[in-house]
């Protein structure tokens, strides 16, 4: 049995909490006279809360005192938590459970690698926490994606070498982090956005069990040039 490490991002990969982040950030931005588009919101995916607020301030050409900055981050998190507190298993994205169960059946190592500081409560809400051997979230890292720290910690906790790990990501920063860590990067989303990933699927419904088996066996490996990504 070949054993690989499968590391999943949370937001936009396992559950669509990305929409709740967007709503909370948009509410915050509007409160200080800044507006931003869903296209710009792509730049906030997979990055830290601090960096996200810095980007919003740059877009609006705004400056804040340190006290105001900290207060706004806290308010954003309160708004976000008010959304996720209502989550349940119905919010798991299509075929995520099928893929997780198949990996467990094949005795593969599974970890979560997320920038979210709310990863554990979200996984509890949707009843998936027990499927992960390791959880690495925003509370465990000092460097945000595209720095590979979150995935390298995940690999270490699983006891799997980075080159034997596979990352599922919906963000550009996350894909870049996986590539920097020399892990197979699988983009979940649009090819036009995630073209740096080794392989790209719109969602897990497009991912066959044969594809996963080929990754486990080593038949499918990291692309030598990520720009040659294919959409399976």
C-alpha cells in the first residue's frame, strides 16, 4: 500500500465559507467607505485576516490607527462567526465526503491546512472533524500562504514527506504555497484563476476515484511545469 498525505484547504474546498468571508469583509469595507468586487475578493482567499484588511485599505486608499485596525478585525470575525454558527452538514460541498471516505478506505493520511482560525469549530459543525488526522489552521502558523508553512506543518504531523503530499486548494495563494512545498497542487475552481495548479477540477464531482488511485500509486505525479495544468 502506497501511503500519501492528502491536505485539504477548508474555505471553498470542503465548505463554502468563502461566501461568508465575502459578506463579512464587504460589510466591514462599506463601513469605512470602501467597496470591492467579487473579482478582487479572489485576492483575499487563503490569506490571513491582517493581510486581507491591509488589501482592502489599499484598494480604498485608507489608513487606520492600530486601535481601529484591531477593532475592525475583531468586528469582521464576529460577523463571520454569526454566519458560520448556523452551518450544518448540508453545507459540505458536493462529493467532498465521497473523496474523504475513499481516502480513509485506502488508508491514506488526511490533514487540514487552512488559514482560518475557526477551522476546528467549522469541521465540528459539519460533522467532519473525525475524518482528519491533523488540523493546521491560522492558530498554528506565523506565515500566511503563499508561504508553504501551513502545508509543511501538516506533512510533518502526518509523518509524510512533502513530495508525497497532495494539496487541494481553491486560492491562488494556496496553490503557490503547495507548489513551493513541492507538493502536488490540485486546484478546485476555475482554470483561468488556478492555472498554476498541477491539476484542476471545477469541483470534486469531476474527480474520479481512478484519478485518486493513480495519485496514490504514483502514476500521477507533480507536473514539471505548472502552467501546463490540465483540467481532468
